[in-house]
C-alpha cells in the first residue's frame, strides 16, 4: 500500500518541509528528525530517484538565497536559515544516494 502511494507521501513530506521553513517558529528538533527519518525511508525502501533529493535541495537553496538578500527583518533571516538547513540535508541525501549507487553499480 505504501509503494502505491509514494507520490502522496513525497508531496506530504515536501509540504512538511515548506511548513517548517515558513510557518514554524522556534526549534522543533523532533519534527526535523521525523522528516529526516521519513525521507531516508522513502529513499531506501521505496527507491526514490536521487534527482528528487537534488530537486528539493535546489528549491530550498533558492528560497534561502531569496530570503537572504531581502531586507533584514528577523522573520526573513529565520526563513533563510531554515531553508538552508534543509538544503544541506537534502544535498547530503542526494550525494549519499549517488555515491551509494555509484559504488553499488561497480560491485555487481
């Protein structure tokens, strides 16, 4: 059942990341940990393409850069920091998945 609905799960996770970037105030480490574990589950169990992690990372990078160059209100700086945190996380997932695929393909 989960494999049939993997696009819905993916959309929910991306919306959760965007919710964290724009609407959550404060630090919610459990929420970040939940999204991280869920994304790892999507990557390993459902075999999501590595390009998806890079795409989400680029979206987060764009949001971070956009809010970095705006004026200096506190809200925009927090949005930029949270977006760039997700950028690094999804970039790590994409690079890890690419490296795993590269070395896994050479051994078989």
